[in-house]
């Protein structure tokens, strides 16, 4: 199965989510790979730091649309789950990423700027949906229900035709610290981060097509 993690904006948590989800899924027992499509190669770097004694997550860097299609279809035969860590652009690559996914996850920060950016994304998604029916879900990253503008952003998103997952991620130092040790927060000392990531991962597993 291929899970595409995409958005039209950078810095919303695509790589963070890819790595952390990969780690949780690997702990559950799935054989997991990440294809890092961003030229900043952050998941590739992360994998280089990952300790050998932890469940392995293979990471491949591919940022060309044709090579991605070809390799994703090959890798899906060797791995239970291939996560595609997306790139922020309006390029063909984004359409390819959406179309390859059996499931599409869209991390989003709950701010007006980020919500406005989804309009263009939804256009891309709607175009892709004509070719193939792809299930997509928003994931609220760096969400704080105590902040009214966060709640407002959620409200606006809930009017769109893409459902929002119940599990959300808060802003936590653990996400920034774990990555430089090649870990997922599921393997890190912050219990709240671990618990919220496990909850998100479990919710996603129940939605597997
Ligand atoms: N929930 C979070 N809490 C704290 N920092 C976060 C969180 N999610 C992402 N970040 C940080 O925000 C930055 C951008 O995240 P990243 O996953 O690289 O985004 P993208 O891949 O979409 O460009 C990174 O420095 C990352 O560590
Ligand atoms: Mg990234």
C-alpha cells in the first residue's frame, strides 16, 4: 500500500509526519519504506541518523515524477507500506504523488495562511480525483484547541470535502529533538508526544483501504 503525504505548502509537517508514522507502523510490525521526494532530502538525512537497533525504515530519495511512479510501483511489492514524503510545489510531481497514493494525508497548520493555501491544493486533488478515486484526509499539525484561531481554521476546513482526522498533533519540542537522533517521537522520552502519535497512527490504520 502507498500512503502519500502531501501539501502545497512547505513547513507544514510532511516530513515530520512521514518519519513518525513510519516509525509507529514499523513498531506495529509493518515493513515500511519512505520515498523522500523533496530536494531538501530531510527524510534521507533522518534515516542516516537512525540507530541500527531500532525497527528499520528504508528511505529512498526520488524527486523526479517518472522515476517516482516507476520506483513506487516496484517498492510496494517489497514493502507492506510505502510512504511518499511530498514536496511543496504546484508541479506535476504533486499530481503524481496524489495519484500514486492508496491514501493521501495532508498535514496542515491551523492558520488562515495555511487554510487559504489549501484552495489550490484542492484544485489539484479534484483534478486527480477525476482520474482515480483517492481517499484523502487532513491532519491538523501544531494544533492547539485553546487558541480561537486554531478552532476557526478547523471550522473552515471542515466545510471542505476532505475529512479531518480526529487525532491532532501539538507543537512539541520532542518532534524537533527526536528527528536529529533519527528517532520517531514514539521512541522518545516525551510521553505526551508518544501518545498523540500512537493515537494518530492507530486512527490511520483503521482507515486503511
Ligand atoms: N508538531 C510539531 N511540533 C514542533 N515542531 C514541528 C511539528 N511539526 C513540524 N515541526 C517542525 O517544523 C519544521 C517543518 O516541518 P517539516 O516536517 O520539515 O515540514 P515539511 O516537510 O512539510 O516541509 C521542522 O523544523 C519540524 O521539526
Ligand atoms: Mg519535508
